[in-house]
């Protein structure tokens, strides 16, 4: 696996798992979206491989599949496929077999699975490539089997379903209605599509070939019309779609605070993970929780406030302050600079005495000259 930009030390993500019968099963991870809401971070790094504590996002999903006994994984790609393929190769570094399908033009979520049909002869698990949870996938598969379901969808409760697919169910778990991106006055329940499905292979016949077609607006409504056994499994644990800057920062905060277990995140007594190959000079103040990646240096007199995530080979100079931010690899924060509530791409340079604050997203190689201010101006 090409580890450029990621920690060579592999942290393992360990969702709750339980035993399940091993079937020959496949998985398709839908990873063809452009990640527009995470721009500019996703200009050079497609959303499926944005780092989560220095691990490419998809490796967490692949690990969940592998733990459930599914080691045949199709990555369905469209945007910057070569970068993703270069990172995972044939999957052997992760202990699975990875196949790739690539769409010259996006085929939509269901069209993408149809496009992989020749690789899917058995029961198939489908993941949206941007959701992270502590889902017990083994329990979902047992539920699928026990309810004689042809299609099982995982649901999760959220406060505001408008950004998701709203799913109404009967008391026995059968899906009653699927409504993608409902308006406020269409909200009838709080359970939404969590982006995890189990499909029997014959259902692929419902998906037209070579055509843009989605699960959400095409396939699911058709299953309901045709009264195909379509059941929902409600997951009440942790769940997040990482597709916006706010959620991307939140998932890091949740791991650091312990809300989302992430094995290998082994913080010290102060709540901060310090990579063995990181340098924290004496006289640096570290306020946990936090994460300091391999090869990163925090100079004497610098302060890390809570929720600072520093990727590999970053450098935080004397007197600088970093808090509630995710810095990708190779970021330099100059002396006396302050960086709060920011996401900063690879190899960016924040000049000394700069102030970056209040929900800032900077792309790879951004350069802020010394004394820059990216912060709301005071009225005064
Ligand atoms: N291969 C491929 N081709 N993948 C695609 C395509 C495509 O044409 N379109 C989208 N994807 C992938 C995206 O990369 C992403 O991983 C996943 O499919 C879902 O697409 P998003 O663009 O992130 O959709 P969303 O977040 O607005 O809504 C979806 O996810 C919600 C849960 O997060 C829907 O499935 C909602 O119903 C659901 O609630
Ligand atoms: Mg999404």
C-alpha cells in the first residue's frame, strides 16, 4: 500500500462485531462521488480516501467488511479512480481481494452496482463510501436471513432527515416508504437511510444496464411498488456521513473524545496520542484530547489546544497555537500563529503570526504569508 501522506503505523478501527455464518459474499463500496462539499480538500484527494486520523477513509470500511468475513470487495469508482487504485492495489495489504470498476460517466448509486454485476454472483453488501459507524454488520446479515428479506437497508435515527433518505417502516421492520431528501413538511419519522444495504443477487435485474439509476429514487421505490420483501434494520449506535467539512471535523472530535471507538487510538494520560516517531519538545503545552502523527514536531512554547489533529511530518513552531483542527501531512504552522476550527490540506504553510479561525478549509499547498488573518473582522 502506498502510504504517502498517511502514517506508516497502521491504526486499526474496530467496530463492534459479532459472529455470523460465513456465506460467499461480496461487497460493493460506492466511491464515485466527487466530494464537492469537501472541496478544496477533495481536489487532489478523492473523498473515499480522505484521512481519518491518518488512515484512508475506505480502509475503515474495508476492515469492517473483513471482520464480518467478507473479503471480496469491489470499489466502484468514477472520480480520480487511479489515486484510489494506487493506494489500495489488489487489497493484499489489507488482507482482502479488491476489484475495481470505473465509470467514465457516473452511473448513479444503483447503476454503479449493476456495472459490477459480473463480479457479484452472491449476496452482496453495498456501502455508501462516505459513512462511518460502529454497526454490527454480522447482526444485519442475520436479520436479513431471518426475515427472509431480499433487500435489507440499515437505518439510523437523525434529528434532521432533510439531507438524507427518509425511510418509514411497518412494525415488523418492512419498509413502507422511501423518500430521498424530504422537505421539512414531508418529515414523518426520524429514521434515515444509513447507506448500507444487503441485496440478493437476483434483485440486480431491477437495475437497468448502462444507465444512470439510483437506489434512492429508482430502485427502492420500485421494490416497494412490486412488493419485494424489503426490510429495515435500525442501527442506534454511532453513525456519520463524513461528506461535509463540519462532519469531517466532527468525526475526528468523536474519535478523540471516545464517542467512536477507534482501536489503535491509544492516548496518553492527557488524552493525546503521540506517535512514537513524533517530537514534542519540552516546553510545548499539550491539552488533550489530540493526535500527533508520525514525524511531526511540536516546538517548545507551542500550544496544542483540545482536538488538534496533526498528520504526519507537520511542524508547529514556537508560540504557535493549534486547536479544534485537522491538519493533513506536511503542514507548517509558523511561530506565534493561531489555528483554530480549521481543516488544512497537505503541505500548506501558515506564515508566522497569522490567525486562522472560525471554520476555515484550506487546500493542499496553501500558503498564507506572515501576519495573514483569516478570521471575521471585528465591527469596531
Ligand atoms: N460509483 C459511483 N457512481 N458512486 C456514486 C455515484 C455514482 O454515480 N453517485 C454517488 N456515489 C457514491 C458517493 O461517492 C457516496 O459514497 C455514496 O455513493 C452516496 O452518495 P452521496 O453523494 O454522498 O449521497 P448523499 O450523502 O447525498 O445521500 C446518500 O447517503 C445518505 C447517507 O449518508 C443517500 O443514499 C441517502 O439516502 C442517505 O441517507
Ligand atoms: Mg454522502
